[in-house]
């Protein structure tokens, strides 16, 4: 008896584990975004670009300090020497030099300091570029996620339509058997079943295709089980309050990374002008060095030579540009053109942002109105179809009227789904542009 209990327990445990393992994870929108931001290749590349920019900043900062280098030269030779007796003997010789050299740019028209400031701005731009890339990934995920929700619900609608068609075909067969329906009308009902089966299979294929696109975006393996979590009330989310386009634009102009990045372009270009103007100014450099040397072939020991030959030097170099083949003037003019281009680009970025937000607002309000109308249309079409279906079963309506009513119902349901999920999409985009996190609950 005890063995039987253990066997039953193990069997139930195995079955439970199998059921949990067989059920794919239900991915929420936040799950998808978090996973993508950790694994997406473009995001990883953006993070590496930020690290690279930080290295450029460190290099520019280090150039404010002196350089120091050690050098040593060693040379060997061979030559005959005449000795005191007038004879000759072969002897080898060796010499060695050792020293330290230092150099420091004391003044270069502030070019080095402005270059450091410019690199710091470029570093901030790289961070904003990463943020911009992250925003793009989130927007792509949102669009795909809502597309999956839309098609998944459309699959359910098509399955219901197919079930209705099958019921009509079964009822038609009964009516045909008692002689109250023609063979042609029965064939139409059966053909409608085949059409609805095709539509359902086609919609299921679209659903799998969108899931594969989502898995690719998330960098999941193609054979990974994947399904999304359906929000609790999509109807309520579609009817949420639409923020005004002016409020969204005001927030976006302050928070959106593409605007911040474009504004930093102006600062960077202004520093570029200052750096270019440094070409007109003198440069002052300090140099210094210490060294010593040794050589064989004399009576002095190595240590004494190192001490006796020790020397040092220090110098100042002043470089004043007089004629540079127009290099400085060209650099200044090009830097000024870049500044004007940066100002034009920020105006263009603001205009594009305003146009994008206005488009989202129009789509959100329009689809929200369409959704409200579509809900009424679906209810009306459903009532009409239910009445016609019952009348058809009683032999009071023909197949054409029934088919038309079903087509009207299907079109109304599709319009409801499309307008609902488009309203959700553009509402989410508006809230995202004003700085809120994407969230479907």
C-alpha cells in the first residue's frame, strides 16, 4: 500500500512538472522590453560606443599634462688601435647613452582644453544616442506586441465565425434532407465553411510570423516557445484619455534624447570654432631632459662615467603662426558652417518631433472614435445576424441574406479590433513621448 502511494505521488509530480514545462512563458510588454535591452545587438553596440567615448575623454584630459619618456642607445664597434710599442691589436668598443625627456604644452590657444570640453560633449551625445537607440527598440517592441495582440484576438474572432459557419452548414444539411433547402444553397454554406477555415489558418500563420519577428527582435532562438500575456482589459485602455498634443510636445522637447543630442551639437560646434581660432594664436612648449653616457676604451669605471657624464637641459619653444597657407582661416570658416548646420538641424528635429506627435494624436483620437462606433456596429450586427440566423433555421430567410449578415458582422468585428489596437498603440506612443514608461496591464 505504501509503495502504491509513493508511485502515485511520483506520477503526479512528473505530470505537474511536464505541464509546467510544456506551458510557454507568458511575456508581458515589460518582460519583452527588459530582455531586449539586455540582449539586443544594437543596444550592446551602443554601450560599447559610450565606453569608447569615455576613453577619448580620458585621452583628451591626459593631454593637458606633460609627457615623459625614457631613452637609451647602445652601440658596439670594432677597430684597430695603435699601442705604445707601435704595433697593432684588434679591440672592440661599446658606448651607451641613457636619459629622460619631458615635454609640456603650456599654451596652445586653449585648443587642448576646448578639445577636452568637446570630447565630454561627444561622450554625452553617445549616451543620448544609446538612449535614442533604446527608445527605438522599445517602439519596435510595442508595435510588434500590439500587432500580436491584434492578430491573436482576430484568430479568436475567425474561429468563432468558422464555428458559426459550421453550425449553418449542419442546419443546412438538415434542411436539405427534408427538402426545404436546395443543393446549390447547401453548397454555398459548405463553401463558406471552407473559406472561413482558410481565413482562420491564414490568420494563425500571421500570428506565428509576428511571434517569430518578436523573437528575432529579442534575440531568442527560433525554436523557443513564445507567447505573450494578454492585458486584462484592452477595451478600457483603448478608451483612455488622450493627452493634448501641445502637452506631449512640451514634455518631449525637454526629455527626448534626439532633441538633447541636437542641442549638444550646437555646443560642440561652438567649441569647434574656438579650437579652429587657436590656429591664429602662439604656442608655448616647455622641454627638458637629463642624460648620461658611458664608453669603453678608457680608464674610467662605468659608475664614474655615469656620474661624470651626467647632463641636463631645459628649454622654451615659442611658435607664432605667420603664414599657414590659409589653414587656420579655412578651419574657422568650416567650423562656422558646421555651427549653422547644427542650428538648422535642431530646428528640423523640433519640426519632425512636432509632426510625429501631431500624427500620433490624430491617429489616437480618430481610432478612439472609430472604436466607439465599431462597438455599436458589432452589437447591432450581432443582433441582426442572430435574428437572421434564427429565421434561416425556420426557413424564413434565404442563404444570401444570411451570408450578407455574417459578412457584415465579420467586417464590424475586424473594424473594432483594428481601431481598438491602433488607439492603444498611439496612446502608448503619446505617453512614451512625454516621458512615461510603456505599460500594458
